[in-house]
């Protein structure tokens, strides 16, 4: 996603109308994203994507999209969609003075105001040159309005804790994963997942394991967004969630793509990939190189063979593609410098060698000449 601006600016200019009329009632995360967009455009940044914005704030991509659609509803942005429901462009609009004009909120189609499923995002390279516009990474929009969390009164949550032993165990589990007492927002999130999304205790446990244990994300907004995504995908069991997460696991998908596998890796194969990434610290380029060499040498996706290559590179301190090229060059040089010596351990060489004097050579030469004349 590319950004263009007519000039260069080292500061970000914010409309007073936005500060006075829009910011007080907006979600804090939505404000952060709006200000970040202003900062990117006015700083003449060259590229941006939904994933980059989500990484910058440690938000999910769903968080970013909800913010964009909120500001669309407030008429501070204008979203353009492709025919299949993807967001293609976004235009920042000038905040108006709400005290002097009544802003009619446009009706937004449900397919545009919804939260997308958690899926890989492919970039759209469409660009434009206006200072207030930038090209948006395309994300399919799905109808998820049914899963918008409603605030639950504290009294109801307290009654739930006292009368529902399952919910009480969920709260204890969440505290254990977070390693701290739950904040009111944490409790609201857990209650929403249990009561409104109707996740089973087993699925909730897996959700917290995945978000906190694997993704290292403890923010309730992130956990809630993942839960909504699972609900919209029809995930109801830990097994279904595991299969879905494997499909989106970048480490696994890189290997499956390199090996040409149309399936998720098995448990032993997952352990190999985890070792390559988490224990040995290889990036996807190194792993792809090992997979390619495996296919060239074995003509099949052999995880053990790839593991032997990567283990050798790990022991030799290989960390980059340049290190691999250096190792290859050293190997070729070593082969070129190796001279094959003749062996002497055979029956033709196992006899004493005779030394001849000059006189003996001369006498032998005369006999040979005489023999040739007589013949």
C-alpha cells in the first residue's frame, strides 16, 4: 500500500473539529488509528498496510478494520469497495463542526460495516496522488454484526461468578494465563465469549492458550477479536480451532508451500518446523532454501533430509543466504584442492624395485640394437 503527499511535513496537523467533536465519543483505539493515518499521509510515507498498522499498535487486523468502518460511519473517511466486497481505497475527509451543522450518518451496508474473517491478506497495488488518500490493502468483508459485544452489568457478572461454577473456572483459568488479576475489561471479554459467543470451556481454554501462549498477546481486545473470528468461521471445538490456526500459521505454510504440500503438517513435521524456527532461529528464506535443496536431491518432501541440512547450517553458524553461498564456495574449493593419490596397497607394487647403473643401461641398449639388426 503506497502513500503520496505533495510535500514533506515533520509534524502532524489535527483539525480542532476532530478534537472537539469526534475524539471525545470515539473508542481510544479508533482515535489512535485515525491519528496514525494522518501522521502517515502528512509525513509522505511510501507504503502502509493493514497488517503493518496492526503490528504497530499490537492490534488485530479486525481492530483496524473496525476503526476504519467506524470513521466511515462518522463521515471522516470514505471507503471504496471492489465488486466482490473488498476495500480498495480510502479517502480522509475534513472533519466538520458538529455544533454548526447536523451530520446525517449514512447507512452502511452490512457487508461493509462488518468485521472480516481472520485470513491471509493479499496486497492491492492501486495508488493515488491526493494528499488525503491512500491505497488500502484489500480484505474481504463478512457479516459479523451478530457478534458485537454488549456491555454486561457488573451485578450480572457477579451473579454469574457465584452461581455458575463453569464460568468461575474460566475466570480462574484466564487469571492463570494472564498471570495477574483480571481487569474489568478482561472480565467483560471472558463473559462475552462464554455467554454471547457460547464457547465451550475447552474452546475457551484453547483460545487463551493460543492468544497468550503461542501469540504472546494478552490484550483483551486481541483475545476478543480472535474469538469473534472463530465464531464467524463456525469453529466450535479445539480441534477445529487447531486446524484453522495451522492453516494460517506462517511458519508451517512457508514449508508446505516450498514442499508443494496441500495439507497441514503432521505432529512430527510440526516439531521439525518449530525446531527450525524457534530453537535454531532460521528465517523463512533459509528454510525455503533447505526445502528446495531437499527436493533437488531427494525428489520428494523429506523433512528428515531438510532437518539434516538445517542442522548442518546451524552448527556452522549459517544465518543468511550469503552465509549459505559462502559455505557452498568453501565446499567447492575444498573439492578442487583435493588430489587423489594412487594407492600402493596392491599386488603389482608389492615387490622390490631394482636400480640400474649407467653401464648396465649401456649394455642393455647395445644388446637391443644388435638384436634389431639381426632380425
